[in-house]
C-alpha cells in the first residue's frame, strides 16, 4: 500500500484492513515522503499489529512505492490497497476463496464521499464496472475504460510476476496492469459482490495528477491496441479528428502505423493534418477494416453507431471505442 499524505483517511483505511475476516495477511505500507503525520500513524499501527510493517521511500511516486512494497513482501498472493479507501470486512475472504492458479480475482466496487455527493463521472464508471462483473464480455470496452479497479484485485504471486508485476512503463499503472492481464491471458474471476469501497475525495490522485486524467491514457491504449488487437491483414480506420483523435493519429504516425482518417465534421473533410487527408465517412470503405473510434459527444456517438449499423459486413469485434 503506497501512502502519500493520506491524512484523516489513513486510520479508517487501516482499521478496515485489521477488521478482515480473513486473518492470514501482511500489509507492507510504504510511506512515500508524507508530511502530514501519515508516517506516525503507520508506525503506530505497525507497533500494535505484527502483520503490518512500514518502510519509507524517496518520494519517487506510486509505482516505485508499489515496487518496493512487492519486493519486501513474502506472501504467495498479492493485492494492492490505496490508503484513502476502505475494505469491506469479508473482502480478502471472498477473494481468496475464489482464487485459482493462472487467475486474477476482481469484483464490484462502491464509491463514497464524506463531504458531498459522489461525482457523476465516478458514478457512471461504477455502474459500467459493476455491469462487467454481472455479465457480458469483460474485455469488450477495455480501450474505453479500465476494467480491473486498482484496489479490487487479488492474484497469485507467480502469476503476478509472470505478467510483469508492478513494472508499469506507461501510466496509469492500474490500467497498464489490466492490459497485461489481457495480453498474458490470465483468467478473470468476477465476484458479483462489492469487494472495495472507493473514496471520492478532493485529494484523490485521479483528480489531481495529470497522469491519471483520461486524455493521458491514450499512449497506453494505442500501444496495447497495436500489441494485442491490431490485425495487419485489415485496413486501420481512425474515426474522429477532435483533440483525442489528433493525439491518437500522431501516436500511430510516430509508430509507423498506416491508417485512413475519417471525420463527420464538414469543416475538417479534405483537410491535411499531420500529412493525412481527412475523408468523409460517407466516402470511406469499411469492408475488411478495423475501426478506432475517437468520439466523445453522445450525439456524435449515436450518429456514428447509426452509420455503422447501416453498413453490412462490419463486426462489432472490429470496432474499438477509445473515448
């Protein structure tokens, strides 16, 4: 568990851990140069509970803290916890009961906030995520959102090491882990129960660090799309020329990936951007194509879906929503 100025939320987090019905665990808590008293709280709990140990890191960030914690851990299984969240009392028990070799266990989450209503974006993500646990294709929208929550998974140490552990080369590290689970074909065991309580606070990393803003995910998405899903026997079509579409186009060009660029924006049709002439969707051929969709507006998405549904021969498996 990386800890960076967790403040008033740290004690409730630690209390939820020590209250687990499953008791054969160790907590490796890394104090990442906190200056708000978190270090003293960690030391207090480490003195009181023999299965809690704490170490200091140099303030190099979450990934380095996670790597150090994993190096210092000794268990046969590994789970990540965030210092401002809460565990349901039976979290570890439920996950250990389901765990198998060659698998990763995950489950439903709940967002909560002590100071105000939970933000709309977090609510939508929670509904989408929990829907994956109940039914459907777990990986279908992996390029749209991260399907394995950062503190809602458990896996065997040997499997975790096989997929690269916390050695994330691109941020955010939890999304990178999800893609590596997919790439290495770990079995995803889904629990139709809440296994984690996410705190929506003003100090939450995803609210304050640019590496965790959705637009920063695009290099990660493009990299893994090329590694996992790109079919070189099909033409690649990028649909959308807004801010995100331009970033994706630039990344594809930098990687030497050829593609056709399509837009529904009349002002951009025929325009040269990065050496690519944007085509009208009405003029584009969709047969034998993979389509990356970089469209955010709900009305624009509906328009694109209507167009795609009217074209024969397009498989949903060849359409990848990035926004």
